[in-house]
C-alpha cells in the first residue's frame, strides 16, 4: 500500500510505500522505516524546499524525484475521516523519540492506498504530552500562494487543537501505545509500485506542485 500526497491541482506529489500492520477499513496502521525508497519532490531548479526563501517555497514549481525516506522510522496511524495522521518517530537504534502529527486533508482511498493533501501546518507531541505547532510560517505563506485555502487552514488548526487536547490528557494515541513497537528484523523494505520504482529505469514524470 502507498500513501500519496496530492497537489491542489490533483496531480501527485510525494508517494510513500507502507507496510500495513492493521487495517479495519477506516483506520490504517502502517510502518515506514528509514531508508525506504519513496517518490519525493524538489523545486524545479533542483533545490530542496527548505533551501529556498520562505516566500518562494510554494510559488516555484516542483518535480517528482526518486528519493529515500531520510528521517526517523515512522509508525503511522491514518484514519480516513480525520484531518491528520499520527506518526510515531523511532531513532536509528529503534527507540521511540516523539510523535509528529502531520495535518492533512483526507481524500479517501484507491485500490493502491490512501490519498491526502499535506496541510503544511503540523503538530509535534513530546513524550510528556507537551505539544507545539510546527511550520506555522509556511502555512501562512501557503495561503498567500494558493496552496491552501483559509477554510482548509481553519479546519487544520481545529484538528491540531483536537490533537493537542488528546496529548494533554495522555489519551490515545498519546498514552504510550506502540511506543515499544519493534519491527520484525526479517521484514523487507516497503516497495514502490513497479511503475514508480527507480529500478524501473524511468521513474515518475516531472510534475509541478
């Protein structure tokens, strides 16, 4: 299964392959270890988004590129009807570090997996339940660039407040559940669909974000 992040024009940006651990048809629990091949994105001039000045990040077109998941390994809870997905972060030694809540616009599922729009604004939850907003400056710029609407950002902020209240109470998923997760060492890396895999020799066609 893959998690696909759509652009506002409906085209596909990043694609993350996932190992499904549980799925009841509404809530998906999946694993994405560090080093997994993904489809990432860069600015059309070759820069990473973080390398561009803030005011340019959502105005310069992007291209899809073969890449790897460089960050910490993540256990992801993705609910079809929630405007967020909760990521458990694990370091290189397999130790849980904190939660990262990716605020997202849900777009439903396809036979290939789940489709979302990245909401730019995010929430970081520490082990003790304290939390903070992340990328607030980018969210405001994304509004000006037409990447998000005011209505979407309002809904995403409300979702972040809901998440923050759960964290403050130590309620699931911030109650310690799955912080001791350990993947089976024999599991292979999740794989991209064959037509997107860098090993296919083609990769995805460039597409502006």
